[in-house]
């Protein structure tokens, strides 16, 4: 099993407000690109296929060496120092934060939005850091599977059959997947599926299906998002 460091519990105190730092920078990210995302993230090429016998990656993922030995921290934005996040969690009755970080979320039109992703032992939260508002709450029990490419990119699709799906980009994608798999297993002994393919579909909206296509090119990975 991929090592997973014990996560912090959010203390519902009265902390002093602290601004959320700027979202992580990605190479060649183009904002406001609709319908097609061509070459949006160019990453360093992998130095070789890294086989693993641990779940949830099962040796099919080409991963960067830095991600193999990265220590998982869980909370990367210091949730207790942001009262608006504590208020959101408290309203939903959630206190234990397993993961918190800044991510890029793709809208149904293909635009990228900077968001905060919170994962607790009950749900995922998508929060707008500019307006300090909750944009979406997804019960972990509603997640059917996660889709990733077999290359060293930052994309992750979370499939939610009862709603519309979620497409994210994060430099900590491996940790997100690990947290969700471990939480599902510990909460209900349910084995959350992790699917790998260099082409996968997701429902960007209730009536809109898109396909994410990955291609390894010189200098990195070329990614395209197209309507089906």
C-alpha cells in the first residue's frame, strides 16, 4: 500500500483569518480555453516506467520519481487558519480533514477555475477561494471510480453517476487518489475503482460528455479535452 501519513484533525477554535496563498503554478496552463484543451500541461518526460505492486496504481502508471518518495502531508493550506473553511465544514458536521489543497477544476465549457479541494471521511468539498463560498459537496459514497491516464500528467476525473463528474488537475493527484481509496475501504470495505487509460470519458454536465486524450510527446505529455 502507498504510504499514507496520518492526517490532522481540524480544531474548531477561533483562529485569526489568513489569506489563502496563490494556487499552484502549472506549466503552460491556458485559461479560458473552451471545448478543447490542447497541450495545456507540458511536463517533464518520465525517466522510465516505474512498476509498483501497491494499490491503487498496480504498476500501470508512469510516475515521476519525485512522486514515488513524496511524504504525504494531508493539509497543505492549514485549514484551521481559515475561518471560512471551518465554517463550511462545521455547517456540514465534518471535523476531520484528510486532504486539503489548491487545485484546478475544469468547467463544462472547458474553462479552468482555481479551487480548494477538501476531503473528509464523509465528503469532498469544492470551495472558491476568491469568494470563500462552497461550490459543491460530493458524498464519498456517491463516487464510483476515478480515471487517470497511464502517463505522468496531473489530470484526474472523479466519476459520480448520480450527478455530473469532476475533472481536476493537481500536482498531488497521487495523494488524492490514495486518500479516496483508503477512506472508501475503511468506511465501508468498498474497493473504489481506479481506471487507467490514455483516453477516458466523463460527464462534464448532465447532458454533456467529453473525452480526455493523452499523448506522450517530446518534452512531456500533450492533453486534449474534446466533446463527444
